[in-house]
């Protein structure tokens, strides 16, 4: 971690990196609901519904963007925020390709659109907060 970051930002950066690792793993394992113990908890029609999957994708990337943005992107003229958006977009695409190639999951361009929606909402929130701090 960058020692020049304040302690709070270093903690957020660590949380972001650990969250990104766990999120990536959950997106490529065969049955993440079973691993999380939610397979029997959620009604089957909700767990298998297409909109549920899109909400999970968007929400996951929204969370990553918020934590990463507040860890790296609140300084004035921070290029880190744009870089985080780019890395998130590439990560989402790579995960969809990985899911498609694994065969046990289904890569889907609409999932990537949901990933991008979450990233863009997170970007807007962090950028709004960053601009309020500058002014």
C-alpha cells in the first residue's frame, strides 16, 4: 500500500483489494449461492431470475467502485477514479469471458452492461462527493 495515503484511505484500499478478490472468485465459481449458503434460503424463482443476476452484477460493481473511489479517488483532479472505472470495465468483460469459457457458468454481454451500470453509478457518486470536497 502507498504509505503517502492517510490511514483511513489505506484501510479502504485494503478492503477494496480484498473485496475485488472475493468478488472475482464468486463470479467464476460454479455455484456461488451454494458456497454462500443461500441456495436453499432464496426462493428458486428469485435466485434463478434474470433480473436478480443483473442486480447482483450491478450492485457488486457499484460497491467496488464506491469503496475503491473513496480509497483512491477523492483527491482533486484524481486520475485514479477514471483508472478505476477503466479497470472495472475490463475486469467485468474478462469475468464474462472467463464464465463463458468455463462452461459451468454463462458469460453474458447484458451482465457486462449491468457491471458497467454499477460502475457508472458508483463513479457518479464518488465524483459528486469529490467535487463537493474541492469547492
